[in-house]
C-alpha cells in the first residue's frame, strides 16, 4: 500500500524514514496496521537477526564459527526464510517478508513512533476508522 492510501500516518512514516536517510522506504500492512520499513539497500552485508547478538544488529562471530560457518557464507545464504521468501541479493524487490522479519539492516517503525506527541484520543479515533475500513474490506472479500 502507498503512503497516500494510509493518509496522514503513511506520510508521517515515510517522512520519518527519509529523515533517517534510508535508501529504500515503503509502507506495508503488518497485523492490520501501517508500518514503515526502511533499509540502506546493502543486501550483500545482511546475515539475518538469527546470527546476531542480542542487540539484533552485530554479527555473533562466536556463534557463527561454532556452527561451522563463515561470515561470507552467511552473507550469501543465511539459511533462513519467511514463508517462501528468502534473503534478496539486491534491493529490487524490497521489501519482502525476509527483509521485514529477519534482516538486521531493515528498520520498522509504527504509528506509535510518529504520534507520540499527539493527543491519544485523536490517535485512537484515527486507528478505529482504519479498523472499520479494514473490516469492510474483509467482509467484501468473504462475499466474493
């Protein structure tokens, strides 16, 4: 979905990602809510969060060595997938499920990240409007 389809929240998410300097930016629907995802486009350096320390960013070189791998091997194939989607080797298909759920170079931001200074009642009203729209879409899908 595009930022326009999500309205003001979509544009806020895209602006926040742009301010952080991400090369690739998109708005996806995650658990029924808008989520901004961004990355630096360096797929060649990604190994996946399963091979990182608790910070989710730094490669755990000891774990990698203990399991008989090298960093170069994991960069070519970390051995993980999300559904039928695996690590990409360039950013032409950004974002896929592996990017969003596994890639340590991908950042996700949600509505709370860009509305922290707003009146909670306004944020909740906007969220409920989206829920109603989502439910209507589901009902139409069931009738087909």
